[in-house]
C-alpha cells in the first residue's frame, strides 16, 4: 500500500500569467503558497482473479470495472493509463476541502494521484516532473483550460515565486522569510467560503478568449509578483501587502464581468468596511474561497460582518506532494525516472 499527501494552494499575485496562452509569449510568474489542507490518495494491490472486477476506485462514488476504459472518472482513468496500470489496483481519494473552490484542488488531485501510482510501481519522480506530467494530462489529455501554477505548488510545496518561461520551463524560487515576518503574514490571513462552487476552467476559458484585450491587465498582475515579494522580504509594514491585494482585486474585476458576482463583491465590501486591507477571490473567480488580509485586531469585526460564511483556518508553507506511508520495499528510492520536462509540450 502507498498513501500520499498533496497540499492545496493559495495564490496571492500573478494569476492569469501562468496560462501557456500568455506565458509562451510574454513569460509569467506567480507568488503563492501551499497550505496545510490536502488531498490524500491510497493505492493497494489486489488479486482481481478472485473478484468480478479488476479496478476499483473510490471518491464521492465507487467504481468497480473490468477494463480501464470503463472508468467514468476521467482524471483517474488517464492517470492510471499514463502510469501503465490497467488492472489489479484499488485507489481511494479523500480531500480535506471540496473541489471547485479556487484552492487548486483538481490539480492537487492529479499530482497526488500520479505520485501515488508511480510510488506504487517503485518509481520516484522529481517534484517538477510530477508537475509537468500533471499539466500534460490536464491540458493535453483531458482538454482542460487550466494554468500551470496549481500543479507546481502541489508538487514543490512551500511559499514561492514560480516563473513560467516562454520556452515552457517552470522555474520555482522559494521565498525565505524571517520567522517574525512569516508569522506576521500568517496572522493577517483569513479564509472564508463564499458558498458558491464553480468550475474554474469555464471561467478561465472565457478570460483566455479575451487575451488580446486583457494582455496589459495580466502583465500588471504579473508585475505585482515582484512588488509582493519585495514587501514580504523587505523591512516595511506588512500592511502594504494587503493594499497590493486590493489593487489586484480591482484589476481582476476588469478581466471579466463574472469574476466577482454580487454575493462575493458584497462580502468583500463588508469585509473592507470592517477593517480588511485587501483580499483575493481565489482561483479564476466566480466563487470559491475568499482570502482576506486583515490586521489581527480587526478580525473579530470582519467575522461579524461575514456571519453565515464559514471560515477555514490555514497554515502556509506546507510541504509538496509526498509519501506518508509505504508498505516496506515498495518505493525504490534509487529508481529515479528520467526527466520528463524536456519532453513536455504546452498545447496552445
């Protein structure tokens, strides 16, 4: 048996510039952190000749099938196919937070599943290669309109600036903070669920279809990555980070009329009135989780202003996808797969 844990993520700045449609022309970058809420996968071998099925997967539903192509859950099916596993396997998934909420859960699912399946076969991939393979499956195989930051953060973990180069290379740069600065950042973060679930890919596809008119806005969002990094690693007041988030909020509203629906904009306005310095609707917009940057002394007022919306406490800088448990002898650390990144292509 193999059990893996893979973090979800919070993105602060640069969203939109991590889509190949943009960064293959201009380059992109995000400032983001993995958080302590995670996806868990377990993979177990069984003797299918004793059962009336050869593959069993469990998520919100349970599927027991005799042939790989009969699986209805496409990411499960294509990850198994990519790893060459076609029978005698049971895979279970549990997530600490729901899908379609802006925390990169779908990409964490794929990264974690690939890590579990490769480990189950006695192989170890480097973190970035897990990200590249997940991107290939999501974009090229499943045809999803997704960016590339979620897979990278799920695989590498931590707090990082992640660059996306025009040649397709992903280059992470860990952000090293003083202990007191990290604690200050942590103490200012509040996360509330808007009560709206949506498919980010649909929102992203609409935004990318308007790339020509949004190019300058996305470039401005990408430039805020450098500003945010400077604030976090500098000596000035951290309140500037919240104010920069508010600037990004205003820019994001210009990308698409549906980025901030009335319910979300109402939440944000009430939070700002109660003392929030800034905030971000996580993911491509439309719903999901709302991140707020609030001085600790004003957080009770913000909670009062957002009564009825569930608050989720999170910790930043969680580790990337890793094996929590392995039956002795399954994971052969010396069996390192050759780099995938040279073979990875980003479809336009």
